C-alpha cells in the first residue's frame, strides 16, 4: 500500500507497505514493511517477511522473517524471534530469542532460549554491545525441574 491505513491489516503474497499504518499488521509470505513504512501497532512477520521501516509496537518474527539489516528496521517495543528469524536492525525494548539470531542492536534485556549446543553462537554476548540490558540464557535440556526455565 502507498496510502495510509487506519485499522488492522494483513499482507500476503509479495505485497509491501510504504505508508503509515495505525493498527496491528500481519506480514505473510515475502511481504515487507519497506523503509518508508511506519506502523503504530503490533506486527507479526511470517515466512520471509521483513521489517525495513519503523514499528512502534511489539513484534513477533517467525520462520525466516527478519528485522532487516540492509535498511535497518527499527522497532520501538518488545520482540520475539522464533525459528530461524533474524534481527539485524535496532530494537528499543526487550527481546526473546526462541531459536532466532541477532546481529543488530537491542537497547533492553535479552532472553535466549536455545539448546546448549547453540550456546557457541551466543557466547560473546555477555560482553558485547549488541544487547545493552541484562542477558539471560535458558537451555531447555538442563531443565531438571520441568519448568522450562533454569
């Protein structure tokens, strides 16, 4: 869309947003919130959808979706990265990684929930500037109490 939307929306196939949206959005397939896109509301990105613009609200990135690093996507809110999703942009808020990856900047706390074998990819975060808040690592195979948490 190149016109503004006041309300919730769903993008499918290979569509993109290049306008201001005030409402919650879902981006499916290869849909994008382009660099000119400005969303005030919560967003969910599926498949290979990406955020190249600004989202003021909470976001969930699933599958191979990403908060893009080429035209850094900005999120002012909390984010969850699931599956093979990726953050290469800037997030002002807390983030939880359930199998996702990070090479962007997070101004907030981070929770990384991955199997211990994946720890090598995250070991340098304790002293990095990628996550400026408190970093918590949670390994499900070490959960002897059955709570899902260490």
